């Protein structure tokens, strides 16, 4: 079973830019607080539960069970 590695913050932002979005616009579009999204993407919040977990799932990032 292959381990899924999380993309770097720059890879996430690049992917959003390709879609014509910023972290802030993506957060607003999905109903998340921008600071929560930013902290989660940068790894300051791990996203194991709560809104941060929801952010990780919405971004398609791996989530620990």
C-alpha cells in the first residue's frame, strides 16, 4: 500500500492559482475562515479534527483517521 504524501504549501497555492483562485477566495467560496485555511496549508494546524480537518478534506489532502 503506497503512502500518500501531502503536497507542499507552494504546490497547493500553485494548484489554486491554476484555477484562478487565491487561498482567500477559495476559503470564502467554501465557507472557511481564511486564517484557518492559511494555517492548515502552512502546517501550523495539523487538521486532525474540527474545521482544520474539514479544510484538509476539501483541499484533497491526506487526513489521519
